[in-house]
C-alpha cells in the first residue's frame, strides 16, 4: 500500500504512514495502489485505474477556494473497450496484432506484428483467430489496464 499523502510504500496493517505520519488512506496526492501522482479531485487513478476512495470531488475542492457560478466538470472515468471491436480487429487485422494494440497489450502486439512480418502473416493470423475466440468465450475479459471489456 502507498501513502496517499507522500507516496511512500508502507504496510497496510499500519494505522499511520511511518514517513509522513498521515493516517492510512488520508490525502489525495498519490494513488494507494501504484503511487502515481493523482489529479486534484480525481476518482480514478489515471495510471492504473484504481478507485481513489476518500478523495474529495472537484466540486468540494473548488467551493473551498472560491465561489463558481458553473458546476465543476465530472471526474474522468475510464471507458471500457468494446469486445466486438476487438474481435473484428482480430479477424480482419489480427496478423498485425492490431487487436492487441487496441486492448492495450502492447508487448504482445509487437511480438505478433514481428511474427506477422517475418512469417508472412500465417502463424500470427492463426494466433489472432485463437485470440478472437478467447475474447468471445470470455477468457480475455479485461484490457491492458485491467478494465473489464464492454459489449
């Protein structure tokens, strides 16, 4: 677990951060899962997608500093990738690994692209068909960031 106040890693059983003395889970500067700096008022980590519980909303932050006549914009919520788009990309452009680029599996996509170029697409096309079937069956059900695939 990472401290939300200073970003240092500490045991989740400790009630306070040994580095800054902040109570566990308090603060809004860093993600507790990956220690990536977070934006003021974000509900999700922009790096790993973790829910940032206990963080103030943008409206609460803006009202504490100044009065605004317009409502603050809503927090960024990562949108799920489409299963249908991933399957269609696998069938039509799968030998180049385009479906893996779409889903965020960049290293897998690069290997598939390299294999597609070196073997004229035959081996990597079979790999893409297997990937498409796995997406349809639900064996591949999240994207590279761990967000579940949409319909």
